[in-house]
C-alpha cells in the first residue's frame, strides 16, 4: 500500500510545517503502509526537516527533466533529491489540462526521476467525455505506453501508477469500487503486456479522485488497488489519517 497526500497549491510554509508536524505525531503507529506528503516546492525543505527520521516520506508535485540551466520557473530532480524527496508526482491531470503536460514530457520526467533513484508516480486517467465515448481503455493505453516508452523492465519496476479519473478529482464524485477496479485491472494488464506479469504484479497502482476516509476501505479492498493519491482529504490530519488507517487495516 502506498498512500500519498498531494497538497496541490495549498498552504504557506508555516501551515505546511504545522500539518506535517501534526501528521508525524498522529501517524507514528502506521506500519504496513508506505506514505508520503507532497507540499508545494517552497515548503519542501522545511517539511523535510520535520519528517526526517520518521515514517512520513516526502514527495514533490512535479519536476523538470533537465539537470539545470536556463529554465525559468522550473525545479530539477537534483534539487528535489537534495532536500530528501523520494516520490515525484508526474503527469497529474491538472498539469496536463492547464500547463501543457504531454505523454512525451511525462516520459522525460519519469526517466530523469528514475535516474536519481526516486520513485515517479505516473498519473493517468480519462475525462468524463472520454469515458462516455467508450474511450477509457484507449486513453489509458496511450498514457501508459507514452509514459513507459524506452524504460527497461528494471526501471518500470521502480515506478508507481496513479489512476485518477479526471471527473472524480475534487468533485466529491468517486469512482465506484467496481469502476476503479476495472480501470486498475486494465492498467495492470497494460504493464503486463509491456513488461510481463511479475513486473505488473509488483507495481503499485494508486487510486485518486475524491478518496475520503469513508470510501477508502472499499477502494483499497479491491484486488488491483494498492493505495491512493489524495487531494482534498490530505489537507487535514484527521481525514488523511482516516485513509491511512483504512489502508493499514486492509488484508495484507
Ligand atoms: P481530490 O482527492 O481532491 O479529489 O484530488 C485527487 C487528486 O488529484 C490527487 O492528486
């Protein structure tokens, strides 16, 4: 189980430090779940100091694929690694929709992050129009094929996928357990096609989209759901802890 809290563009540095400090205290007994928080770039260094040596890991919300140089506004993978980041969210639908992220840029970022021994969380998911048009599998397979282009089996094994149906993000409408399971199963079958069954079985596939304490248990009970990428519910310690507890109690 891998649970990651994506704080998106929320919380100034002092608020980020406060939430991280509360989480460290509240989640100290979580043992069976790998979990991380992704504050804004600006708060990463301070939050890193708070979570160092605890069971809370650090994640970033994006990265650039170049090492350094004239890329105004961007943050490199080296910079993230240097402050203790272990997971990097790549290809979030908000990046794809508002900031021109493509399968090609996702692929470059994934390779860069892997080269520095961090774990990319590759986000995929369909819009409601695509789902209604019967294009779920078409969209997912294009996103997966694009993200993994040129990756070796060993590299693929070090990735995490987040299935986030765009229509469920921030809307309060969650995919049903069955809808989510079907999409996850399809994603796993795509990975199996590319890298074989054992790699596909070893990769964690997170669900994201209005995951809350009251629907988390049902989702993580599904065969192919190995965790969650949490937005709104990660912004308060109680709701994030509720999800962590649901994941912790899932049959191992
Ligand atoms: P919500 O949990 O707010 O729907 O956001 C999900 C998400 O986009 C996580 O990356």
